[in-house]
C-alpha cells in the first residue's frame, strides 16, 4: 500500500475542531515556481539497500500529471532504522533544501519521524511538512494537534490525495477543497471529506516500469491487488480495505518481465495479503511467473492461507518459483481466535504446513504474544502445536495495538493495556499479566535462537 498515503479512514470533526472558513493562502502559502519535494522513509530492516514501494507509487502517480511534473521535482530519500538516526536524516534533508517534505509513518518509525519533523521545523521553517501512513491516518486530527511541526496529514490511500495536495499548493488554492487531508490553519485543525479509492489500480504507474525504482535483489516487492478479504482484529488492512481491487495481469506481467531481465535480481517477493487468494488467481500467477522461474528467479516469501493449501497449490507455487511461505496461525486458542475474527482450522492448517514442508518450502509460522483471550499457558499450547509441525522457522511477535484496528477500537472491552507510544506494544491483558507477557517473550527468544543455531 502506498504510504504517505496512510490508509482509508473516515474522519469526523472532534470537539475543538471545526470546518475551515475559506481563505486564499492555502495553509502556509502558495508554492510558486518549480519546487522540490523530498519523500522520506525510515525502513525497518537489516538491509540498508531496502526501498519503499509506497513512496515509489507516490512519485509515479504525481509526476504522471504533466502540470505537477512541471512544477515539482520529486525525489525519494530512504533511511534505515538499523543504520541511521534522525539527525543523519536531518543533515541530508537540510542540504537538499526541499519546499515540501513527505514523511511515511509506520509503527516502527513514528517516534523517529516526530523527532525529525520537530528538528526540520527549526532548521527549515518555511518547508511544508506532510505526514501519511497507517500510523497517522486513523488519528490524523489528534496527531496534528499533538505535533505542531506537521502541516498536513494525508489520510487513506495516498497517491491521488498527495497529487491533489501538490496541485492545490501550486495553484494557490484553498486546502479546504482537497479531499482526503487533515491540516492545520493557525491554532485550528481541519478535516476534509474522505477521498474515494482509486478504482482502476492501473491508473497508478508502476514505479519499476517508470524507472523510479530500480529492481534490487531480495528487496524488490510487487503488489497484485489491494485489500484483504479477512478482518483480523489486530490488522489495519482487512478492517479498512475489505474490498479487493486488482492490478491487471498485463501490468503484473510487464513488471515480472522487467525483473526477469534484471541480472542483479535473483529473488523477489509479493506484498499481497494472501498469495493463494483463489485457485484461479494462483493459476494465473503461476503461468505469469513461470518464465522468470525458468531463468532462475525465485520468490523468497509469499503469505499463504494454509488451510487452503492442497496438492495443486503446491504444484502451482513450485511452478511460480516460490521457495518460502509465511503463514499464521497467530494463536490456536479457540476463544482468542473468535475475539480477533481469525480464520483457523487446526487439522487443515497442519496438513497444509506438512504439504509445504515436504515439498521443500521453508515455512515460516507466526505467533503473536498477548492477544485478547490468550494467557501464558494457551500461548505455550500454541507454541507446542507449531513446533510439532516442524516448520522452517517460527516468528514470534508481541501484539502491536495499532491505530485503526478493531483491537485498538475495542481495547477497553478486551482489557488491553498497551504503550501509547509507537509501536504500541501490549503491556498486559485481563488474562495475560505483564510479568507473564515478559516470560512469553523470553521463551520466544530462546526458541528463535535455537532455530537460528540450527540454520
């Protein structure tokens, strides 16, 4: 999903906020002449050459408008949370002297982005600072109120809104006419109406085909659709994007062909919420990917719905060049599964894991610590169930109570106590006391260490 985007979320007008009266200066004023835009991402990774597909989408869509392309030079600056601190980013950005800075905000980088915005406001007082991403989109007005260094939050799917924002600034138009943004004017914060989703995703130019992003080994990601048919309580995607929208087969084929002809890329992946969404979809993808697989290109990880895996699924994944799969179950406790709206069938899941494992796939199974309804003992039962399946590895994560998710909305009902600061780790629940959450985390670390030692 594009990020400076954020993601979809309807905003009302909280107490103390009001609709903005018409003015002609459009916030911090009109941008005249050709202006520089810098889109900034702090990526959570161990790979310093990782890049943000989201920002590639933003630039590709913006410069597809000739008027915007004529008025704005848009560049992308990538930083890594493991390699860079915000002050390194400040030095780079200050030297670039951008007129607009866009901050792509996720749970892993929000605190750094807030710090970055504050320092940039001091050293670049006239620069417009825009934030977007799933960490700020659902709480746009609250975020602006708490972070006076930020001028605008782009809510929801970001490509069309960000281009509209730039166009409004270029023409000196009032931001009140830009759907999908929340923004400050003096001491007040305003929220415009939501912007409709882009119905035809092919309207968003491919940043790879446009030459904006260069395919790189291991970190090239493709997207074949947006949305998720499931509504897991801890996840933003299914709650806010339940309707699926697809890129065309022709578009995906062109991107895959580009990767197949890129000698530096040996492995790439997809960010689809479920790769085996339907058997028909998987057949199309296998046929489309087979030529790249024949040239030695592999798909290093795809998310799968394991309960739907059968012999034909295995054959199609192999044909597509997949070598690794990632799946749940997050928990095996029936009460917890109901609480988080999760789909899980124990016998079918086990069969799917065994089929993938026996076919030679490295299977990554995910478990979440601190889900509502779980306790230390149910967590241990879930862990034992997964270990008995002998997957390639087990990935444990402590629950993040993210903005815009059902669990965040229903935190009081479920007795969830969590850190208000990003990444919003769970502290304790009614059934999972603080000390036992910490004990589960220690157990998880020891198991992950054993998997690493085993190779």
